[in-house]
């Protein structure tokens, strides 16, 4: 274990499911078990989604020794039993706490209880901790100090626990998150289930989070520590606890594709008991997931903008390029991508990762017509 916080965890961006987007306050152990079953039956576990994370509102309180316990009605079997249930199915167990006195939902936070809570989580068999930043003094020095404190407490337990920093990018966690022991750090406020932003702060749409708020952060992502543009809304269809009007199939596909090019953690947020077949197909596309999980661990970046269309590139371990051509416009557009924009020359073989088809060799440029809010995702190989 090196002292920069890299512990071999999160060699590629973490993948899994989290309760918040679909269930909000209404999380309980039956839901978690049903999601585990659904991950397995749908093939999503096989596709790489292994962390099952309980977000806020699992709490009962603190006992006379200061230890947290779960809500007795919501989690009657207790957390160790739930962890065992998930582990027996090849899944990993994630939980949520907060660096302040209370969580964002008003449950007990970990401030002043960092060691005790880290120990409790390790004893329960927790593999992932999402650590929020409500009800804490909101300045950079405090943020860094409190995250370091929990990062150290987790390491101290000796159990490999993936540490997910959630202070919404307020204090530029990409600069210090890794050193604090973090394996991913939120870069934005909360996502909601819509293409555009809603009227409130915690209602960031896919378009602004994905295309605007991640640019320039690519230097900070690498194996062991990732920028986190928040969880996936694919499949929520306007029914999630986080609100939002829902997205079209093409918009969900664009969201998923961009997150993969960004080497973002892929944390599903929809109710997997009733996910529609198109969303399931989107979340399962192995060739697009392979861009996200590429072992080189480079985050994609925008190389050019043509009106409201954009081209993003992600260099891959074998010398291939992941390329996304995106139409953010409200009308269909034709886009021509000259190789000079990608800083490449001569002949490249193109594979369309949504059509799942080889398109043949291209020399000098590539052109595509895109419906409004649609994208074309290519894998380019030299030759
Ligand atoms: C914050 C986080 C969300 C979620 C809620 C839970 O808003 O950013 O992702 O964890 O708290 O209360």
C-alpha cells in the first residue's frame, strides 16, 4: 500500500448500483436483495456491475457505545447478513455516510465518529463507502481534512474499502481526493433525470453535467482515482426519487456513451425490477463498457466543436481510439470529422459500437448524420 491513497482498488472505474436515484428515502433490505437478484438475472453483474450501494436513510441511530446501527424495520436482518447475502452472489456491499454531523437527509453523520464508523463498516463487511458533505463547514481546508480523516480510518481497518468522495466538486476534490484516500470524487451537484437542468441546484441535466462540467478534468483521472459526474439515470423514465421529466432512448444512450468516454464510475440508479429492455440494452453494451473499463484509464476529452455538435476522444491501451460524435442540438445534424481534429493521419478502421458493426476503412475523415441529442460511438483502429 502506498501512502498516496492508492490501494489497488478501482484500477478501472467502479461499476454497480446505488439506491438513491430510484428509491431515495424508501430503501430497505428487501429492495437491496431484489436488486441483487435483478443484477444477476439481467446479466448486469456479468457485465461488470458488482457494487450494490445503500445510499442515505439506512440508519437507526447510535447505540450507547456510539456505534451506528441500521433502521430495525427497514433492515431487520442487520447489515452483516446483508453483506453475506451479497458476497455469496459475487457482489460487493456499499454503504453511505457523511463527513458532517448529519447526512444530507438528516441521519447521523460520522463527524467525530470516523474511527468507530470505519470499524463498524469493516466489521459489517462493507466494500464501498460513499461519503457525503452536508452539515460540515464548507471550506476547502475542512473538506480535505475530514476526507483525509475518514480515508485514514478506512485504511486503518485493514479491509479494502473503496472510498467515494461526495462533496460535489465545491473544493476541487480532483486536486486532493486521491491523496485523501479517495478512489472517486464527485465533480458536480446532483444529477436529475432530464436532458436539461431543472430550476433547482440539485437538478443538473445530462447535457450540462456531461458536456460542460467535466471538461478540463481529464488530467486528474487515472487508475485508482476517478472523476465522478454522478450516477446514471438510464432507465429511470421520469419515475425516480430524484425527479426529472425522463429522457428519450437516444438521450439515455448519449448519457451512457459520454460517461464511458469520460472513464466515469458506472453506477446504475434505476429500479432493476422494472427496467425496460432498451435501457437494459444500453447499460449492457459490452463494447461501450469496454471503453469505460479500458486499462489505460485515460479520461476522454473534447477535441472539437462544430456548432452544437462535439467530438470527444478517449485513447485506449492497445493504441485504438474511442471516439464520440455528439449532437447536442435540437435538430438533426450532419457532422464531418476530419482526422486532423483527432490528431491522426492516414487510414483507420472504424467500428460503430451501437450498431455493433464494422464500417470499414476511412482515410482523412469520417461523416455521420445524427438525430437531435444522438451520438455515434466509434472504435478506431490503425490500418
Ligand atoms: C446528496 C448526494 C446525493 C445523495 C443524497 C442523499 O445530495 O449528492 O447523491 O447521496 O445526498 O441524501
